């Protein structure tokens, strides 16, 4: 190959490579929706908590824009702090999978207006 052809080919390949790298680095990616499910018990109970876990997993598989996290045995005196930790970590939906979370949601939710707190089995 002539020297000019080699230089031209090298410049074309460099331009293509640069374009690919640029598009990869600067491509706008939609951030995932961070969703947390807080369970009252252990997933290994094969009862209420287990069924909630299966539902959460099915949702995450069906909705690719969801980044799911789950926390077992999250109800009780530490529940408000656990909810705050997830809200401050950028979770936009916190689903509390038990009737027992009600008073804790009422305590924490007003401080995080941009977070959706959902209450499974709640009555209010």
C-alpha cells in the first residue's frame, strides 16, 4: 500500500473508533428506578414474606428499568431508620409488605415527599 493510502485508512479507522468511544461514553442512559421492598419476616418462611419476594422478583424481571432491593425482617423499632436509609440512598419507591409498617410510614414519609411509600395490607 502506498503511504498516503495507509495514512488515510488509519485516519478513517481512528475517526470511527473515536466516534464509537464518544457515543459509548456520552450516550444518555436513563437511570433506573430504585425500588425497595421491606419485608416483615424472612424470605425463607415460605409464607407471606416469601410470596412478597416472589412478586418483587417478578416485577423486576418484567420491568427492566427497575433496580430492586429487598430487606428481610425490617419491621419493628428500627423500621423508621431503615426507611430513612433507603430514601436517602435514592430509592424512589419503598414498599412495606405488611400491615405492621403503618405507624412507621406515617412517621417517616412526610420527610421524603419525593419518595413513594407503599403499604401492603394497610388499611388507610
